[in-house]
C-alpha cells in the first residue's frame, strides 16, 4: 500500500508514528518546513522506515511550497493521501487541488473543540472540512467537531491518538521505594505530590490550580513544569503564600517522566486543549488524571471515579475537591493508577499504526496488500 502523508513539522511523536506505520506500508511524508529547522527532532543514527520529503531548501515561501506539493502529487501515484492541517496555506491549496482533480483523500484531525465562530468563518471552515472523502478522528468530541463543519458521520473513522510507544507504558504502578528514590533525586520533600505540565500561558489554566492550592493540604507539593513562570503566576504564589508550589523549567522527555513517576496525581486545568498529549504521558506512568471539560484527551481517556476526574473550566473549588479526594484515599488512588495504565495501553503508537492499517485496508480495498509493499 502506497501512502502519502502531508503535514507541517516532524515533531518527535509524529516521527515515531511514521516509523511504526512505515514498517507495513510504503509511506512518504511531505514536511512543509525545512529539514535544517527540525533536524534535532530526529533520533540520532536511527534508521527511518518511511521516506521524508522536504520541498523547501531555502526560506519558506508558502505559495511556492503549495505548488511544489501539488506537482509532487501530480508526478507520483499513491493509493491513499492524508492531509492533516487545512488551515496552513500549502495544505489548504493542496486540499482544493485534490478536490478539483477528483482525487479522494483523508483529512486527519487529532482533536477539535466546537467554538462560536462568526458566520463567515463557519462557512469557510465548513467549505474546507467538507471537501475530504474520509476523516480520521481521535475521539467522539472530534467526530462532533468534524460533523459540525460538514463531515458526513459515515465517513468518519476513529483512531487512538498517542505520543507513547508500548515500551513507554509502565507494566505496573511505581512502587513506594522507587518513588522515594526519585523524589530524593529531584529534591522533592513533600509527603504527597501533584504534577502539572505545560506552557505558562493563560490557556493552560495554571492560575486556577494556584487558586485551588489554598484548599489543598499543605503537605502536598505542587510542581508545575513548563519553563519560566509569568509575573502573574509569581504574584499569585506570593499573595497566597503558596510555599508548597514549585515552578520547574522545561525538561527533556526522560526528565519529565521522572516527575510523573514521583507524583501521586496529574492535573491539567486547561481552558482549551484540542487534545493534550501530556494526559497520555501521565497515564503511561500510572497517574490518576484530573483535567477539564475542555481537554479532548481527558474527555476521551479519563472516566470519573475510574482513573481520575473531569472538572468544569475555571472551577477552583471543584478542582481542589477532586484533588483532595484522590490524595486522601490511598486505595482509590492505587486503583485509579492501575486503571490509567490499562486504558492507555489502547492508545500507543503501535495501536495507532495498526488502526490506520485497518482503516486503509477497509476503505481502499487493499486488504492483503499491506505487507507486500514492504517485501
């Protein structure tokens, strides 16, 4: 099976997925950016199982890049074509070309939240979304988003979106002795630990977590990993006397896993995340998750009283209540930890690739030819 995937940048989790899927299909990926801009994302000396194409040797010219992609599609024959971002000019124009040329294609959407668009924006987005032949969706909420903008329900196919490989998911929750060792290494002295991960921007809602901290036991350390805190966050911490709140600079993925393993619960009080891969990461380390009803990953992966809680956006009281409920009940927390691991095993890079194969086999009528491409 010969597949063309058109996307913007080679983010590490995307590269991992392409490498996995490329083991069973003949996969070509067009990246809109220059290789020089993103080469640090590639794993050193790792052999790629897909063909990567960079069409911009110099500074990016969006219009010229659009026509380069179109010419590439014209010169090469593929069984299936996938577009991931209809808002970027190169993919937008490629999408319109495919429609005019009557070439069927997939629109893959990692997540989506329906907003109150103005009339013109709604018409424009509906025009673009409705042009796809089929849709690859990460969740029910993403299904609803696509349908809102003109997708036919029968053309939508679900896949598990992830940044975690099978090997990244712990077999069992971290034991107490290991947790003590990791906390000592990270200079964490509190009895219980909350970890939150994300940029220090308004949309992530960490101000809500800070405001909730006053209602959380003082023996609980709150570690927010995301770079340099804003002046507002520093002010809130000082005004509320939150000595148990710690702002942590950016960490590598390996370092970040240690913070997950050192924690008792993961909190993402976001005001909007069309997915939120940090939820996947936290669950892969066996953490209960508390996030909001505007986090698509949370809505897809978290179930109340099973592996965490979904709370209302900007509701500091409900957030504090759910945090305290988990931290004060060891049996509940341990059960939630096990449930997170069980659930996230369904959402790995390997499962993502398997599901893509199933969808493409079913739709393109190429079942049985998947492995031939790699023989």
